[in-house]
């Protein structure tokens, strides 16, 4: 089994997360992808505007109905700062026969060497860097990576939070179930 791991804040999750993950699953022959919302990312301490539980519930709605895609509570249940090395090690222990593939966007990969134990991450999983339509691989790399060009989806969570705060629509940027959740819980206002 080839198992993809795709972590992030997912604040909120949107098609810019989902469509490249679908591309990666198909191109890399992944049997499943676990979307892992962070409890709190070390590079984003104190910037959360939705709770971890709310971001998990929105992520569940993002992946609902897509075969093999699930939202995973690993980092939320562990609490504290979310370190990818801990999540990858936990998934490796829970899935000893699986080949793990860590899916990382090019922007996140630019900071990869600053992550906790990047060499251990590489030892536990293949690192697949998802580059959006024509973007180049960041030059600061110390280990092997698999590079995958994915479609360019110019949507950011920052933009979507601003749209909500300004009273503009977020419909079409994410599944309606996620937009409904944001409206129902009055997030990002």
C-alpha cells in the first residue's frame, strides 16, 4: 500500500489543497491520502482563527466522498506543536507495511531544512514536492525528493479568510459543505 500524508493548517481547507492532492494520488499511484490538520504549526504559532477541531471538521467535509481520502486526527489528538516527524513516525508505526509518501507544497518545502529532524522524515517517507504549474523547486535541499508538477490553483487560505472578513463569497473556492460550515459557525469574521 502506498499511503500519502498531506499536512497543513487547513484554515480553511479549499480546492487549492484538494486538486493537487488528487493529481498526486493519480501520478504517484497512492492508494490513500491522509489529510492531517495541525493542532498548531510551529511556523504559525498564535495565528489560528478557527479551532483545531473546527479545521478538522472542515477537512472532513473537504475530502468527503473521495475514495481513499480521509481526514486524520493524529496531530489534533496529540495536541501541542505539530511536528511532521512525529506524525510520519506515528503513521509508519501504525502502517508498517505501507510505503509512506509525504506530500509537501513547494512553499512549505522551501522551509523543510528548518523542520524538526528533516533527515528522519526522509528516512521514514518519500518526500514528494508538489509544484504548482511551472513553479521551480526551491534550491535549498539536502536530500532526495520526488518532484511532481501539479495544476496551478491560485487559492490561498489567507485570501479566503479575508474574503469572509470582507463579506465576499467563498463559494466555488471550496466544496459547498466547507463554505456552509464556515457560515454556520461564523468563522473568519
